[in-house]
C-alpha cells in the first residue's frame, strides 16, 4: 500500500488533543496518509473506536481498496459491538490484503466475530483461511485447536473427500481369460469386460450431518452420505473389451442415517444405535435399496488404549426380483493403542454372514486388518500403513455348473498412505495412497490382482 503524502479530509469528532472532559466541536482536519493511519492506531489503543471508525472511513475515501482501512474499521466495529458490520469489514480487509500477515490478521478477526455472532460453520471457514496465512507453526497449532473446539460445538457437519487413482484393475476383473475351476480348465473364455481392465478411477465421498439434540450424556445426529465413483478405461482396455463403456463400471451410493449416542461407563466410554436407509446404483442402473440397523460400544481402557465392538444387520431389496434379496449380519471387534513414543497400532476382526435365495450371494466371510501410523514425519511425509487378510466362503456356488465344495476366495491387500502436511492449503494437505493386493480363488473368474495409486487431499485437523 502506498505511503505517499496525499492529504485526506477526516471528520474527527473531538480530536481532543489529549483531553478534555468538555465536548469539542467537530473539525475537518487535513492529514497525510501516514498521519491518519497513526492516529487510527492511537484511537483504537485509546479505546476510542468511534474516532477510529471515522478515520478509517476517511482513508477509504482516498483508497476504497485499502486493506488497512478496512481492518481498522472492522476492529472499531468490533469494539463498538457491531459484530455484523465488523465481520463484513474484516472480509473486505482479507479480500484486499497484499501480504500474508494482513490476510492472517483479517481472517483471525473475522473468525472471532463470526463465532461471537453464533455462526460456527462460517467461523470454521475463516479459521481455515487464518491457518493458511499463519505466521508461525505455533499459531497454526493453536488455530487447529480452536477449529476442533468450534467443530465440536457446531451442530452442522460437512465433509468431502475425493481422489483420482490409476489402477490396473478398475472392474475387479479376472487375471486370465481361461476359465478354471478347482484346477480344471473348461471350454470357453471369459469376455474382455470380465477380465482385469486398467484405467483411471475417480471418487467423491460427501457427508452432511446435523446434531438434532445434545446433552451431557446423549446425542442425536441426522446425516446423509453420497459416494460417487466413475471410471475412464485406457486404450488397452478398450482394445480388450471394445463393447465396454466407461459408464458400465460407475457406482453411486446414497444413504440417510439417524444415530443415537450415549456416554456409558468410565470416561471415554460410549455406545450408539444407528438406523439407515439407502440405495446403490451400478453401471447407471439401480441395483438395490437397503435398510440397516447397527449398534456399537467403545471402551477407553487407558489413556493409550481403546477397544470397540459393533454389529449390524442389513436387508437388501434387489431391483430385479426378490430372488436376489439378501440379509447380512456383521460383527467387528477392534482395538487402538498408542505406543510410548507416539506411534499408533490398530487391529480389527470383521465377521460377516450373508443369506439369500440366490446361492451365489450366500456366504460367510472373515477378515483381519492390521494398521500402523507413525507419529513423527518421515522427511516431509506423515505415513500410515495397513494390511488386510480375508477369506470368503460360499457353501454352494454356480459357475457353468455347481462348483464341488463351493467357492473359496482368499484376499491379501496392503496399503500405504502418505500425507504431505507442509504443502497444505487452508489445512488441506495432498495425500498419496498406494494399494496392492491379490485375491486367490478356486474359480479363476475371481482370481484378481490390483495395483493402484490414489491422489487426493486430507484435512490436517
């Protein structure tokens, strides 16, 4: 901003060069730009916000885009209790700011004013802008703590994640065109679209929620979720499966849930009951709708260890015919532990049983998930990794004919997530997830392997 000596006229009520108790007549005083700015600071420090407001308005006559003047005016409005006007002036100060320091000051002031007015969602937005321009890591950490507090108090919750990943198997297709069952080859080859196709997978996952009621011991939340996945096949996949279209492999999931949570037992312990309704689309067509009810329990065993358990019952209604309806019961037990040096480890076991008139849907499954997260950055990265082992057993399975002994699938997948927290924007940092794995089966159609690299963004707080 220019500090040239341009004269401006400021209507200064009671310039009171130092006092007095008697009312002074309003005067029109010619001040240079630096003098006016200095006087505005003295007025604010001297608890004379009305005077500071008049000076700021005079500065804005000279330069309507002066971030300094808008900031002074915002501060003056705040001191006079004019929260809405102060917030609007702080927003203008942020818009016209030339430096990170100016942007930080304006965003921090706007956050305080919006919070005081009772607008927690807008406060979260301004806190993220303040984080983006925080002058020191210590201030950024404090803002992150403030953000967490506001988020807890905010009844409205919204999150959106997404990513793009090149994948060697976008359709969960077979590794080979040969049809093999229990080691015996059969006549015929799998179609190109049934084999592994490579390409790019894009996903968006959005969740919106609202806290309907909250007390010291209970909480009621209503939420909705929309997950969208779209696929773009590469040229090699189009050559292998010329009849396949990108839209054939898209998926969309939507649900609405009501959740009741309770504080139970020792500090940190909780229980919850959740009911959900939703639908799933595959390849552009609705596949099924569902109802789900779940219960959960969490125990805080110590400051560093927690144990959780959950169970769900889901009823799916096929869009084709009731013959393809299914009922699924799931049980998951897990534990999280923080090691003495700060790293975290986790383990969970998931058991699932599905019952259906269609024998190819009826199955029993079990999986084990191990995870490890590093507390300290490894170079510029925050790293966590996981390993998943699973088995799915179909007592009866039909593939060309009834498979003797049914079908058994064994899956092994590993993933590594890398986040770069120092390359963030407003608290959102880029992340890369590497995933590799393989599924072995006695029916070759389900022998699959995958390697993918996902690019996305994660919130640091």
